[in-house]
């Protein structure tokens, strides 16, 4: 690179996203126009898995709407539900895209040892998800 010529210095890429707390429900459906859904990084989720997960939520919600049913938000105790709740219910001045993380999940009702916490959160999520799927 000793002879490299820099025409213009680059910057880290920046994703474009909507202000989901003002626009979306946790079902990925718009607040103002029922039947219109968003998914992917434009909703304010960050990451490939998170983008795919928001697409699953939007697809499930659109299928419910097409069947004449009200879309249901994934439970906040699950990773997908917690992320969708974050982007649709963020309170503050500076909404920013978010990856899924354990910090988005509601705390456990009981105190547990630090090394057991994430395992317990995951077990709770699976249990709640089973109930959600049953309908």
C-alpha cells in the first residue's frame, strides 16, 4: 500500500431504517394502515438473523390478517418478541437499530445465580413460546 492513492476516505456503512416506535406494532404491521407490514433492517433490527426473524413475524402477522384474524405479537419473553417490542415501543430521544440480546428480555421474577440466568431465560422463552404456538 506504499503507493496507494486515496481518492476519498470511506466511512462505515450506515443502514437506513424507519422510526418504528412511531410507525409499527410489535407484529410488524403499521399502526396507521392495517395489512401493511415491514421487515428486515429497515425496521430497526440489526443483523441477518434478526432481519430474518422480523420477516417471520411479518409473515405470521400477514397470514393471520389474510385469514381474518388479528395478528398476535410474539411474547416479550422470547428473543423475537423482545426485539419486536423494543423496536415498536422504544421510549427515548434516540432510537437506534438493535441486535437481539438477553438485556431485552424481561427479568426473571426470582433471583438466580449469574451463571444460571441465561439458561433460565432460555427455558422460560421456550415454555412461553410453546403456549404461544398452541394459540
